[in-house]
C-alpha cells in the first residue's frame, strides 16, 4: 500500500503556507508597508486579490471587515487541512478495520457490523439532541436522517416516559437501550 499521509500533510502544509503568504501580501499592501503604486505592490495585489476577493465579498455581505479576509483565509485553510487529514486518517483506519474483519471470518464481520450500526445510531441520537437545542426542526433537510434512524427507538420511549418539565430524557434512555442491545448482539455473535 502506498503511504499517502506524508504527501497529504505536505499538501496541507503547502496550502497553509501559501494562504499565509497571500494574507501577508495583502496586509503589506493595505497597511502601506509597500508603496501601493510600485511594481512590487502591483505584483502582490495581482497574486492576492483573485484569492481574497470572494472572501472579501462574503465578509462585506455578512457585515464583517474586508481587511480581515487574509486572516480568514489562513484560518479556513488551517481548519480545512486539519479536517482533511483527520478524514484521511479515519478512512485508513476504517479500511484496515474492514480488511481485518473480513480476514477474521464471518464472526468478525458480524461484530464489525454491530459496532458500526451502534456508532451510526449513537451519532444520529447526538445530532438529534444537538439539533433540538439549536432549534433545528425535525423536517429540515439536515435533521431528517437523524430522526429517520432514531424514531423507531425514541418515540416508544417518549410515549412511556413521563416528561420532566422542559427536559426530554427519552434520547438518554434510548442511548442506554442501544448500549444494552449492542452488548446483547455482541454476546450472541
């Protein structure tokens, strides 16, 4: 297997350095550290403006300061790089886990399936809970999958469990039931 982690890290680091240099170039011209009418300033603007112009427009529309576009670029590239590297690490771990499960035979594959389904349902419960805190409606495009995956468990518990004021404990009880179901299926398999 080709090792792509060093390549991905180098790409992310290069993108971060390029974003930092673009932000620095824009800052040098805006703060007049470089004469705005010289050839150096024209070159710096030619490099930085095509990248920063969309960010500046978005900042202006949201009421922000367009002079901060360079630093928003740096922060955005850093966050995107960390997310990309984390996603790649996760994908490699999943591929190794699935390969190990298939090599381990049907029992290991069933155990992997039970653990995978448990994790998906717990994530859906967490999304459902956080969505209810921030006021995301159950029929919104982003919340529908979480409710679709968890309604079969949460709704019967909600009908049985009395409400405790403004607190809904049915997702917590549903999580506990999921833990018990996972343990049961893992002991059976």
